C-alpha cells in the first residue's frame, strides 16, 4: 500500500503548478500533512551543494531539483575560469523554486558556521574546491585555503549540526605515480605528484578521522576526468574545442602518448545521487579502519581512451581537423588513469558506461549553442 500511495503522490505532485510547489517547499509542516507515510524523505530532503556554480555542482543541483529535492547552493564565484560561465549555470538553476543560492566562501570559518547554524541539511555534497593540477604548481596557497582549511570548516559544520551524510569530491589524481591498473580504492595512494592531489588525499584522511572520532558518515568520490556540456574551460577537451573552432593549434602533451578514463557528466551524477542515498554505517569490529562509517569509491568509465583517439572523435563531431603541437610531459601530470569501479557497482548497482562518441556528441551540441 505504501508504494502505491507513494507513486500516486509523485504523480500528483509532478502535475502541480510551480507556484503551489513553491508553497509546499517552503512549508514543511504542510508537506508532512499532505504526504503518505514514508514519502517525506523522498520529497523534502534539503541538500547543501558546495561549488554549485561549478561543472559537477551545477549538474547535481539540476538532478536533485528535478527529483523534487530542495537545494541550498553556495559558491564563491572565483575567477579561476570565466565567471560568466558560472553565472550562466546559476541562471539555469534559478528557475527552480526549490533552489536557494548564497555567494559564500567556505574557507571563511565564521560565515560557514553561521550557515550551518541557520539551516538544517539532510545531506551535504561538498564539490567546491580549488581545482586543476597545473595551477597548483603556481598557486599553492589557493589549494591550502580552499581544499584544506575550507574542507576542515565543512567537516566541523557537519559535525556540530549532525548532518546525516557528507559526500565529498576526491580525485583520481590521488593515485599519482601508481603503475598498477586499473586503480582500485584499496591501492596505496602515498605518492601524489601534485599539490592538488596531495590535498585530495588529505581530504580523505581528514574525513576518515571525523568518521572514526565522531561516528559521522562520510563518503569520498574519486572522479576520473569528467567531461560534458557546461564543462570547465580549463579542461583539455574544452580547450581543444575552442582552439579547433578558432583555427588555432592544440597542445598535446607527452606527444599524445596518454590515456584517460573519460567519464561523462550524467554518469558521474548518477553515481553521486546513488551514493548520497547510502550513508555508510558503523560496524561492530575491533578494526578501526573497518568500523568507521567512511567509504571511498572510484567514479570512472572503466575504459581508458588514448588521447589521440579522443581528439579524433572530437574532430569528427566538430567537422574540423586540429593542428597539433606535440609537447613533452608536464610536471604534475600522469601517463594514464583507469578506474576499477567494482566497489561502486557492488554497493549501489551502477557503473558509468557512456561512450566517448555519445558523450562528445552531446558536448559539441551544447558547445555550439553556448558559443554561437
């Protein structure tokens, strides 16, 4: 009976005008009275998404809003890349009545503490960070402020407000100089080759510590080369597309002898959403590592692609040939990434599988529209 009532409610709720939905979102008591037993969590979860104007944060917020969740998004809108793209993403989200945005820098301890004091979140998805491997070579303090100080502030906010689940972005960069492939979450990750990677490894250690000390459920996601519409213009595929359409040469490092486990954005978001719904549980064991409610997952396509093949597919989709400038390996870079996603598949029943042909086709469709 509960499943039938839930299905009926979902159908009726989806048909409501936006003005009525907005009223429901803003009055939890009204919603509780309207919903069949057991459906409140489905419709009234309030999720804090940090870095909501960023690539992954924007897509996650969209997905959650489409699922009738409320999203409280924060972002400092820094100028690491074109702020107008971040603002354009936010504009897409502002149409949803369940979305609230606050410009906020989570490395500011006082401001973030006030946010957690004034609001209650059913889940926090921490996607905000100072990104970029090469940028970390020249701007190290930006990574310390955002990825270390800022992450500590997030952990403290979740601890004091007893947030049921913190999901945070790690990176495939933590695998650093590892040569064993595919990369598995149980592999040693003690040799990062960039400061960015080191801060992400530190995040995993910090989150585990909070899970161990305070019983706080935390899950880290090691993303593998995410690409797709509304992507980051500092990423290679986006820079390639811009250069090719402008008739400029593209820079191909390590003379093209590189592999990446390119992962399409929709697959990443599906993995994030499924993980959000499964907070780790503490276990009764004397093994501290196993007892703490902390998990790590790779989110990758489990199918590495040669960089030159990736460029070839992009050329086909754009209908233009690239002028290639072959260069040596860059400091902080790695030759190959390859995700073992067995744990993700076993625990949440999903693994990414979008081909680069389909993924780049969708990216180029968006790219042409956005840059017309």
